[in-house]
C-alpha cells in the first residue's frame, strides 16, 4: 500500500512541476521571479518544477496567486489554461509602484490609440 502512495505522490509532484514550469514560461518569468513573489528561494521553485518536492498547501496557494491561476490548474492533468494577454500584462506590472503602473498604462493606451487610428 505504501508503494502505491509514493507512486501517486511522485506522479502528482511531476504533474505539478510541469504545470508550474509551463505557467511560469507563459508569463515570461524566471524561477527567481516566481520565488520572490511566493516568498521562497529559487532552489525551492526548481525542486518543485523537477517534481522533487511537493509544496505545502499554503505555498501552493501562494504559487497560484502569484501565477494568476488556480491551485487546481497547477494540479490538473490538462495543465494550466494559457495565460491571457491581459493576465500576462497584469502579472508584468503587478510589482510596479503606483506611479510606474500609471506610466505604463498611459504608454500602452497611447500606443493602442495610435495603432488603432493608423489602421482606419
């Protein structure tokens, strides 16, 4: 019975690690960037991605919040849904200060208006 549980844990760890890696790459983040947002060291993220470590439930929850997906997405057989452009943009600017976020939003809005008017 114990061997079955270890196999199940190993499969779950591999699936979680693969899904975590996939989502991190969708967002264009490094392991260090994820680690900083979650409050762990980069080696912990590496170990989780390799399937060598299963995180605690609070850490799994922090991973999901940081990666803008659900814990279920990270554990799913299908993997996380592809990050939308809006979620990716939101993740990129989430760590910026208020003034810097406002600046980025103004630049993006101006670019969109320019490109929208150019195509008319």
